[in-house]
C-alpha cells in the first residue's frame, strides 16, 4: 500500500511560537520575524527540519519566536554553533540570526571564516548600528561621529565596518541587503538566501526606534540596487565600494564549493584498534 | 610447560596517550569533533580527523577555540556525540562556551592535555596545573564533570567513560590528560572492550525523546534530573535551547522559582548519579597513604610498591573522577591512615586545597606539590612521605 506522507500546508503564522517578543514597539526586528515565517511557509519547510541559531542581543532573541528548533547561545558565537550543527546534521535547514554587534564585533572572526568556509547556512544580520540590549552604545557599523553614547562621548572615531564588502573579500557566495520597512522584498531575499547552496549573507537594515530614532528616515533613504545580481567579484566589489549603504537587493551570487563532510562509513571502532596491535 | 603450550598472547598495543584519547572518544561514540591546533593536544585531533570519516563522522577545523567549543555544542544539539581537545590557553578561551553547554544541558567533552602554565608557559612540557580552571573556571553555579586519565592506557577508558557520562547526564565533561601522557608512547595490554570492563557500569547513553509528546518540555525536572532531549527532525519536539535561565519549557525566565528549580536539576543530576567503583584506582594496604590524581599515578604507584617491598606498608589512591568528588568513598578509602601525603605536579597544591575545601581530608594530611617541567620521580615521593614521617617520630 502506498504510504506517501502528506505534509499539511503551513501558513506563515503557523511558524510563530507562543513566546511574546521582548522588542520595543516599532522595532524593525518584528518585520524580520514576519519575513522569516513567510519565507519558511513559502518554501513549505517542515518546522522540525528547521533550526534557528543565534547569539546574544535584541535581534538574537528571534529563534524563540519561531516554532522550529532553536539555539539561543552566547554573544558572538551563533555562527560556530550553526556550523557545528550543519556539519553534523546536513539534512537540516540552518538559519542564523543576530545583530551588528554580535556578528561584526565580538563575532567578527567567525563571520570571516563562515564566509570562506561556505557551508550551506543562511545568515541574517539585523543591522541597526547600535547595541540596543545594553542601552545604546556604538557598534561596528555606527558612523564615527555618532556621539550619543555615554561610552564614546566623542564618537568612535573609527570608520564603520562594511559588512557586504567584508563578506565579499572573505569569500561569501551570496550577498544581499534588505530593509525591515520592505517586508515583501525582504521575504523574497530570504527565500533566495535559504535556497542558495552555500553561505548566504543577508544584511537587513532594521531601525532601532529607541536608541537611533533618526533611523525612521531610512524609509526615505533606501533605494533598489541599480545593478543586476552579478557573479563577478570585481563588478560586485566596484558596486559595493560605491554603494551608499542604502541599496537594497541581491548584489552577488556565485556557485562556489560548499563545505561538507567527507565521511564514508566503512569501519568500526574495533577496526581502528588493529593499527595499534604489535 | 614449553612455551608453545601457552595460550597465544593477545597482541599488545603500541600507542601514545593522545592516540589513546582519540580511541576512547570513538569507542564512546563521538562522531563529531571541532579542532583548533595546540601543543601538546594536536595529535588527538590529527588522529581523529581521517578516522572519524571512516566511521561516518567528521572533523571540522575551527578558526579559534571560541569556535571549536561552540561548534561541538551545535553538533551535540543536533544529536551527535561531540568532543574537542585542547591545552590550557585553549581551555581558557572555551570556558564561556562550557557554561553554555552546562546551562543548555548539551553534552560535550573537552580533553585538556595540560602543559606548563600560566599563559603560553611551557608548551612542550608537562604539568598538572589546570585542575583549578577545570574545577572552578566557569562563572555562575555551573556543575560539571572533571576526570583525569591515570596513564597512557587509561586515556582510552577515561575518555570513553567521560563521553558516556556527559551523554547520559547531558552535561560537560573535562578530561585532564597532560603532555607526558599525551606525547609518550608505550606498549600496553589492550584495554577491555568497554571502559573498566563490561558490566561494571550501566550502558551510558543520551536520553532522547522518541515521539511527538504534545507536552514535551525540554527542561522539565525529572527525579534524576535528566529530561529527554528532542533532536531536530522530531515533529512536535521543537524548543529553543537556552543559555539564559529558563523555565521547564525553555522560555527565558528570571523568576526565583525557575532559577532554583533549574539550578537544582543541573546539580542533582550529577551528585545523585552512581558512578560505581571507577572513581579511583586503589592499590595496596598500609598505615601510610599516598593520594594523587591524573598522570602522577605512575610515580605514586611505583613509590608505594617500593615502600611496601622495603617493609613500609603503603596504600596508594589515584583519583580518576575529580568532580563531583566521591567524598564518602574517598574518606572510606583513606580510613585511619596515620600518614597521608597528597602528591601532584603543580606549585600551589591545587588538589590538596580542593580536597580540604570538600572536607575530604583528615587534618593531618600533608601536601607534596611541585611544578613541572621535570617529571615526578618515585624516590622524591618516598622521601617526602617517609622523611618527614621519621622526623615526626623523633
């Protein structure tokens, strides 16, 4: 008898958990959560085959709000947790979520190496150019003259971290930027990122209403990318260097070798012991 | 009887401590390893890399130790028994991740092949000076397992046991080896097919949730503190593993009642477990007692044997399970020994201080502790035990 498994169609809201977000009213991260659930519904991914992995920060709270497997880890270490999970369980769809401080400052080294390792992961960075959970300090993407943090009363004096440029230089195979105020565009980018075989980096401009109220203006500043997605890193580099940080869309996508385990189970632990015998 | 009439001998093994640790890992079921190279632990990882593939597992070279510990937390969350190996500086970098594994109840094993410290120290020489960080390095109340291999052959059994305990108790196990064990090669009798002999312990494995339980709560308190772990792929088992304090379902909580309940769960699952007789190796009888841990077992056992042979009855105890300390069993093994010497290879008598803090030593116990890199020798241990004992009598 045919025992085909029927998967009921899930709607976006079915992927939301019962946990209430801790985010401030108006936080851009609500729109990212919505886009994640819409993308999962669009792709018809069974909830139990999805793992949402994060570190620490406002946006890193996202996994608990999705009805899937999740790991809310420690600050900066979302990518290693996700990489270990994907290496051990290649059958899962592994999505990593976090903020600009978590991903580019304390977790910066992991970002570089996750790009060049090119495991089949999706990495969403909700970038609001501020540490929100610790109440408003400058992050790696903050402009050097932003002086509203008590920690850096003269501003950071450092040029901002350029996530898309660094992802390209480090070898990422999918680089895109979305905006929390453009939920449809964001959902489309997320679907493409999840479907991309390899490390997909999606920077999402996600305004912080509390500590960066001026980011309300972002909705007037964002604009679609005027370049079609390219697989040429030179063209992508030119575009990204000239970019004002507000272009939205898929910039760069390229098929590159994906890291995967080389295992070929042909032995037992007892077989291995023979090499020691005299 | 002519030699030809003897039963054919079992082939002996030519093995290093680091290879033995790797063999113990795969025997214990480890199928994922994340690795960052460091002296003198790299051979554990290099031995495992090609062999894990033959067993259907894999090894991932990490960008640093912060990554390697968190990678094995991720793979273990996925249901695959996981391990890494490192040495002191790497262990220092891993301790925040170890706290996450404790809080989220994700089993992981770290083999720490000790070298001279602090800082970069003496990377190529041996010392037993990482006991304090192994016991106390984690912030918060973070109970976990600390074990020590007692010899090259014992690296197989102790690592296998550590993997089983970490899996069964859903916690962290740190195994202390050291440069002298790890990078020395010896001819040994093959270890038994199971750590410390078949049947001596219950089969240790992870308690995995088997079917969709609509009331599945990952961190639900259980009589023995061990709650079933749903693995990704199991419908209905979805939860978010947490490093934040949480309630039984995993939702973050700062409520006193949840904190008390989860702290209690994580502590009592370790202290209430029956570890059996493998917590220590005990040899000989006598009013004199040498007490040690880890690789110092070698010279201590030899010193005790030589003392017995020369008419000074001496008992030797080498601790394999350091945390949770099997205090009652230890006090019983110490008995009424008149002369007790705690022997270890570090400057500050870390084990001696630990045992006193646990009220596990009589007041008249003395310490013989000195740093590396020179190995401890039986003669100096004999002098330390008998020399001062003799002075006491005069």
